[in-house]
C-alpha cells in the first residue's frame, strides 16, 4: 500500500481531487445516508436514516487509529475533510477527532463539509471550532423552497438554521465558504435569490460559491444549470462559480485496477453507486471519484429506476 492509499480503511477515503480544497483526504463519520436532510440533488442517493439525533455513529477510537496510521506516513494533502455519505456533525465525537488532528498533526488543514443544519446547537458549534474552513450549504431562503429542495427532518426550521449560521460566524475564527447549489425552477427565481442574498448578508461568509448538479441526483426533475445562468446568479449573490476538479489520474490514490473493475461491472449490468460500493468493497465517495472521471470522458450513461440512479457503459 502506498502512502496515499486508503483502500484498507473503513472511515477514510481518497485522497480525492476537490473543486474547492485541492487534494483532500475524506473522513466519513456516519453510515451511508445518515443525514438531517434528504436533498433532491444528492449524488449519494436517498437518505435512509433521516434524523437529527447526535451519537457516536462510528467509533471515534477507530477513526483516530486510522488517521494516526495514515498521517504518520506524511502524505501530501491540501486538506483533511470531514465529509462522506451523510452529515458529519451528527457524530457526537467530531470534536474529539478534530482536536486529535490539530494536536498531533497540526501541519494539516482541516475542513468540514456540512449542510449546516445543526449549528443552532451551541455544542455543535463548539466542537467544530478547531476546523480551518467550514463549508456549509444554503440552498434556500424560504421554508417553501427549503422543503422542496432539502426535504428536512421534521423538527428542523429554516429560521433556526439561519440563526445558527449567525452564531457560528460570531464564534468561529476560521473561514466560512457558503455553498448554494442551484436547482432550476426553484431557487433560481428572483424572489428566492433575494431572500438567500439577505441571509448571506447577515451571515457574512468569507466566500459564497455557487454550484450546479454534475450527475443525476435523487429526483428526475432536478437538472443542471447553464454556465450563463450560473454566472448571472453569481453576480447577483456576489459569489463565484465552482469549477470541476482536475488531475484525478495523477493522484497516487488513483488505481487503474479499480477503474477497470468498475467498468467491467457496469458493462455486465447497470449498477447504482451503492451497488458498486458493496460489490467492490470501496467507499461510495471513492466510487464517485471514478464515475466522475468516466462521466467527464463521456464513457458512461445513467438510467433512473425505482431503486435509484444506475450507471452503465455507453454503447
């Protein structure tokens, strides 16, 4: 195993090329699709455990042991990133893991990719203060749009979430990069964008980044947004458009044998990301890395079925 290979770990994945964070080692703190939201655009699939209950979903000791083993080799990374196939702040041990990283491996920057729904909880805000960058989402300004796009757990309230962002801005001394994913026909309308812009002016993030769907989400009606439209919205929100990551084949963690296994599997029969993860024993985010590459090369097609989005080789 080379010093950038996470294939033998349960809770680490990558390193993967990130559109915002360069070469990033992923740290997954919850089981697949344990989340506070069930977003219509999620590439990881439908949320199977929609919850706001915080607990130690995966053992903190296991995560720390894996990080210690991996980082002791001194891999070249731009960031360590709490991310994965669910909401990382649901894990009640995230603060312990963050402190371990910053105390033993302070040379690495630490990022958190989050939907931001739990920052109304002072304990959650306290636990993420060790991060260098927090990248939360704000896809909606109104309750109506929030319910349509993000499909939240029933006890979540958009105004409470916004208040949590305001409190985070007061307490967190690192950078906040707010992401808005544009869903055509919903949050691209002038009235909704005006509410989002108002919230952004109150939260005062260091950056606002807008994004669009690259590959199919969980609902057929969700589509990508044109470059022209994204640039228009970016100007209105004072944001930047996030580009696609590049250079995946140059990463040490890119394996031709994994690529070949994915291709040979979906040549025989179409598979979902979760299917491929189970068959090949590889983290879903790792699978997505290769699917993104195959998609950019125009080698795969998608098909929506009752069980989700299936990937197949183009004929």
